[in-house]
């Protein structure tokens, strides 16, 4: 199949590289509005044609489009691509509102096309390993998750830090936990000229006793990618910046009892998650099957993000989903 990629920025370059190395597909066209990037495209991929978005979606030889642009453009671009009979993969988050996400899902079903969201972490060996551990009961009941995703920049111009960074952790949590949150609370502050929140804290509440806390920041002096998952049997630390990304601690705090201090560092696939994601998109189209990071999962992430924005604007008031 032939694929056109929309956007050759930081993430678009990674998408082109991975789709170029994916079986059963060929990246034939790239749309990039910033002309200073065209020379780099020609140099790296002389076989790929630089086109406009409209030229790509009206090209009958192109089967699917991959959208790697700003959040505010996701809905309009994906809508136009679906209306022109293309399968669509959208960089996270799927859309800028629940309403627009639902419309894309409706349109994809009407057109009988795959609509997928690039929640890359779901395809990493680390998250797949954690999924096995949560599903087989090794950790026990998940009691809480505490996650920090922080760095200095890259500042976005259209949406705040939660829309930029939190989709990674929300998608992971929704994938691991077989329970949807019933409400959210969020607070945030802006330290940039555009007044978008550059640091924010999000809490997800559940019917069960568990609680999820996310700390997202563009204004940290150091880069942090750490998630603590506390189970009733064992506790797990996922640090994406470490060589040994997963550490399982043989500890729990049920009934105030702490077991021994044994630490397990499981082995798992080191294959690039983005490569596995690209394979899933292509195979889903070929086999007409639902991808792992499907549009319904993308919708749930957008619902939480939209509710968190309402909570921030209302001084951390609880917003029910």
C-alpha cells in the first residue's frame, strides 16, 4: 500500500523513518508546509515526492495518510482524509474535543476505513511486559499510579502541557487498568507568554479505591519519565530513561506489612515501539482488523483531557466523565 505522511517535524521524521522500514507499505508522498525542511526531505528520501495535503488526499494511488501536525489541525485534516477514502493514523491526541473525536469515529465507520491513534508507548516492550504483569495478577490489585513526565520545553503553541504530555500516560493507564475513571481534577499554571499551562497536575478518580496522579511539566530542569504502579502484592517502577526500564519490588503495604526487599528486573523486547505501531497500522488495513491503539482508546484519552481543561479553568473543581 502507498502512504502519505503529513508533517515532517520532530515526530513526522520518526514516522517516515519507521514506515519506510515497514513491510507491505511504501511512503510515496510527504506534505510539509515549512519549505526550509524540503531540502532535508530531498536529501534523506530522494524517492519521496513532496506534495500538498490536498494533493495527497485526492491522489487515488495513496491508500492511507499519517498525520503528524499540531493538535488543533488533527480534526480537520483527518476528516478531509477520511472523506477522501483514506485510512488514517493520527499523532496523539486524536482530536481537540470529544465532539470532534466522535465525528471522526462516525466518519471512519461510514467510510469503512481504519482510524488509529499513535499512542506509541502501548507498543513498547516495557508497557507490554507491564500489561502481562497486571493481567496475570502478579502485582495484585492496582491501588494507585503516580507518574511524572517532565522536561524543559518543547513548548507548544496551541494546547497546554496536559494535551502535549499526558496522552502518553493516560493511554498507558487506560490500557493497563480495566476500569474507566469517573471524574478528574486538575490544576495548572502558565509560565509562558501565551498563557498556556506549562505545568499541571491531574488526578483521576475511580469507583474502586484506586487513584491516579499525573505530573506534567515543560519547565523542569531535568527530564523525567517515571511511573510508579502500586499493587496489593508488589510495586513496579517504570523509568523510560533507564537502561533497565522496569523494576518490580517485592513489597506491599496491605495491612501495614512489608515483605522482603527483592527486586526483579524483567527482560523484554527492545524493538522500537514506533516500528511496532507502524506494523499494526499496516496490518490492520490489510487484514481489516481493529488496531491495538484504536479510535475508541483515542476517544477516552480526549475525554479525560477535555475534562481536565474544564477543571483547570474552574480552579481544580472535580469534573465528572
